[in-house]
C-alpha cells in the first residue's frame, strides 16, 4: 500500500516544467524576473514549487500562467500539473498522518503487551511466594518430626518397658487389697491402731492409681511428649498408626502432640475432650484441664 502511494505522488510539478522550458531557452532566473517584473527569489520559488502561504492561490495561479506564456508553454498543462501537485501533497500529508498513526498504534500495542507481561509475571511470582510461604509454615513441624524420628529409635523401643513398669505398681497394689479383709478380722489388728490405718491407706492408693490412668490411641503417626506432675517424662517420640499407650503417673499431665487430630485420649477410664486446635498445628495442653 505504501509503494502505491509513493508511485501516486511522483508527478511532474509545474515548477519543473517551467524550469526545463527556461533552460531550453537559455534564460537565467534573473532574466525571467526582469521580463515579468518580479524578484528573482519569486521566480526561483515558483520553479521549486515552494509557495508562500501568505500569497493567495489566485496570485500563485496568475504567476504560473504568466510565466508559462512567457516561455510558450501551455498554461492549461501548467494548471493541471499545479492541481495534481496539490492533490499529491494532500495525499502525501494523509499518508504521513496514517504512517504516524500506525507507528503510534504499534507503539501502544507493544506497551500494552509489556504491561500484560508484567502483570502475568507479578501474578506468577505471587503464586510462587504464596506456595513457598505455606511450605515454610509447615516446615517447623516436619523438621521436628524428622529430628525426632532420627533420635527416637531407642526411645520407641524402650516404651513397651515403660508401660510395663507403670502397670506393675498397679498389680503390686492388688495383693494388699486382698489381704485387707483378714487384717480387719484379726483381733490383734483391731487392738493395735497403727495396723488399722495401713489397710485404709492402701485401698485409697489403688483407687487413685486406677483413676489417673492415661490412655492414648493413635489413628495415625504422631509425635508426642508427656510429663507428669513430678516432671518425669513418661513418653517421647513418634508413635505409629494404631499404637495404643497407657501411662500411670501423677497428674496433672503436660501433653504435647504434633498432630492432635489423630489422637484419642482416655483419662481415668473416661474419654477426654481435647482443646480445639487448627489441623497441622502442634497442640500443648494439660490433663486434667485446669479450670
């Protein structure tokens, strides 16, 4: 399309026709100016098709006709060339305007594409940051579980021994409870107040031991740490899925669970309701609950 416009505006101007005719006659611009009573600069401007905007179109047409008649050139040919030159100049101006508009639109399109690209890049970076932020928040628990898993090989192996040791005192307390009846029936015990006090204390200890038993049932792998009121650590490490653990210490118990939602707890033979925690958060609480 641009090539066609360029071809259309390549015309023979009236100034070119007049200059060629003058040169054939061997005249100078000054000689023509003298014959037409014009300044040489005006003649030069006419041949260069450089028209002063302050001069009306009527005067320009008159100068061209007079110049054409002086050289013996058809004034109609000069006028047709002048009209054609005016149309070509308009067409050229329109072409320049179209070219500038096209360049501006292309520049706007590139700017818009760049803006879209920056927006997409920011969106992708935001998504990556959000994912990494969530992973960072869950890393402390995962790291604690991994470190505990590395160090808990011996602890997990020892825990069955701990539960056996805790259960043994309960079984040891049972015989004194059975012997209580004969002691009460013995006259010697009745006469002596000191033996009479011992049977009363022993059943209380047995009831206390049974009523403070703590049982944890793991529905999935979970890290756990439990201490009783004396500060003795009764359990520590990762407990595997379907593992059931019974502890008997002195309450209150300080309990820490890595995944509280997968652990069921019984205290004193009754289900214990855990405090509410967000899934995936480590839970720290006391059994029995401190009002």
